[in-house]
C-alpha cells in the first residue's frame, strides 16, 4: 500500500540531483536536498529514541530557521503530530496550549528554556529541548549522534499531521486537527492551479508557525522541488533585492504595503518574478492597484483558514481575470456555498455565511467533539464564520467576519480573549474591542473601557499591561475610557457603532 505520510509525498518530489541547493539563507548558508533528507532523518531518529506513544504531539515555539523547518519535517517523518506555536505567545498562552495539547516533546528557544520548561513539566511533558536560530541548542546536540537514514513512518490520509491553534470568540483557543491527506491534497491542487514550474524559486519571508508560511509556501516549494531563499525576518529592502534571483513570493498585505514604501521597488526590480500571492488578510484595492502600477505584476489574492488551508484563489491564467477585492474561485475539488442564518441558500450575489467542503477541510477540533459538531452542518459542510457573496461569474468576495474577528497583519485576533483580560484589571467595569482600518496592518484593535463607579482606569496603562501578557498582534493600538457602551434593545453591545466612531482613527 502507498504510504500517505505527507513527508513521503514531499520527499518523492525531491530532485534526483540531491546535491543541488534546496534552501539558501539570508546569511549565506546553503542546504542541499540531501541535507534535508539526512538532517530530518537524524531528528526523526531522535524522536523515535524517546519511545514516544503513537501520535504524540511535538510542540515548537522557536525562532524561524531551517533547523526549525527540519524539526517539522522530522515530526511528519516519524509519524507524530506537529504543534507550531507563535513566538510572540507569552506565559499564560503557552500554559494553556501545553495543558490542552499535552505534548510529549516541547522545543523552545534557548533563552526561554527557564520558564517554558517549568510550564511543560507541569503539563506532563517529559522532554524539553532547545533550538536557537543560530543552529545551537540541545535538540541538535542530541540529534548529532543519530543515524542519518530513517524509514518513513506509515500513515494514512486521515491521520493527523498537525494541530494548529486558532483562538475562539469565547476566549478558549481551539486546536484544528489537520491531516496528512488535507495537506497533501491542497499542496497538489495549488501546484497545478498556481502554475508551479521547473526552475521556480520561492522567496520565503513568512513565519513558519502559521498556515501560510509553514504549509502553503513550504509545501509548494518542496512538492515542486523548488529552491527557497529563506529569510529569517521580513525586510522589504532585502526581499526586493532578492527578486532578481526568484520567481515566486507569498506575503500578507502588510508586507506589500511596506515594500511599496521603498523606492527600489520598480518594474526592473520585479522583472524576473512570475507570481506574487497575497492572503491571510484582506488586500486593500489601493494596494492592489499601486502594486500593479509600480511593478507591472497583478497580485493573486486567495482565501484560506487554519481549519481548511486554501479554499479559493484568483486565477493564475489569464492574469487579467484576477480581480482586486475578491478571493477568486473555489479551488478544484473544493465546494463553497453561501447560506443565510437559517441555513437556506441565498441568491447569487447576496451576502451570507460561507460554508465549505472538500478534502482539505480539517478533521475536527482537538478534544472538542461538541464544538466540532456545532461547526459542521448536517450535510457535512464546515461553517467558516466568514461572511461573503458569490457573484454571477463565480468570484467569491469576503465582506466581513462573523463574531467580530479582527485580522491584524495576517493574524487572527478574537475580541473576547482580550476583553476578558481587560475586564479583570482594576477599575474596569466592562470593555469592548473592535477592529478598525489601518494602513499598515490592514486592521488593528481599539479598546473601549467603562470604569467602575469612582474609579479612573488609564487607557495607556491598560495597553502597557496587555503588552506584558499577550502577543503583540493581539494588543489594541489604542484604549479609550468611555462613559458607556452603545447597546441595542436586547442589551448587546453595538460594535458596529463603535467601529464607525473610530474607523478614521489611523487613516
């Protein structure tokens, strides 16, 4: 029988010439395809030497490096489940993830070992390793003694390959279980749909704790046997300078906005490029138009989620069919439909909830069978929570997000989580967080706070305290103390009124 382990699928696409360069870093290091095979084998053998139970979770909160990518590949190879964690997460967040996922292995940055190891051991984790972005740490020290050959663990398409946490509006994060089949099917579809071709080179400037950077970009390059130019952090000048050596770039809208601020971005600078892809947040039409005018390239915008990887995309060909402000058409094999709140189908062009179905849709939420059942319809479609429409030509447009989700710089921010923390602060009676337009991040949070009687909380102090407790992308840019929050007849806070009141704050 065919091994459906995602690593087996990707490795089968590696070029015959294993000594050619697979990844080159911004600081001049080069990794061959043979290096990827040997190093991932050594790390997989290290995991196997630990005698872990089948399907163990391997959690990683480390800075971006090729070795961090190799850890992901090794986890797949060994048949375990990868748990990527945002490097911006702080103690309270990590404590929750470790307690919920109960990973058998935790890998963290060397500087974080003290506090992360305490949380991990308290959660029952038996093995904590370190991995620095400079190829240091106990993980590599241990792996150096392992054999560089490894038989890929047999896995089926329905076996879980990764758990990606996506915050919930209740404040409790949900772990989306993504299978080997989900990821392989999506990678194969995108290879064809986006016209991946021999000789393509990808500029990889995205984080790898996120679906966009870890799954979409990495899988695309590996499945096409394409070289990656691996940048630890996004620097607009560096990316523009690398365009002459590359053909494909994937980014969130914020990255395009920042590159447009550079004089070096010209048609000549982008002449060698084949494709620019944007996702993870809405791309403003102004950015879409300005990019085309400056570079001669039309950005291809697409739509996906942690639970589904990619769902829709504007066409690769013809270029003229790419429409700004839309996310294109459902990908081959993916079903997308629009439903009213009562579950009935809406007419063409009408707005409703977006529901999806296909081999890319996740298996369910980790240890949350009730929530999983709630998010699927009786006939098996996943309710995305996004609101949109499909026009007569089939283009999908996202017009909003249910439950007040904020997407800031490509990252999801759920107001309920932030509001809960603000409401616990001294002098705060209640709060509301809303998303407003921002020229750089697309959208940012603004907090409105009502004081308890006789108290005078300070907005700046609230923001400062949140910065010490939460990932930076979750922290509101401004916090205002107000007399009251607007409510409707049912007593619900009218967040649309708050958004309207502050929509020009950063514009």
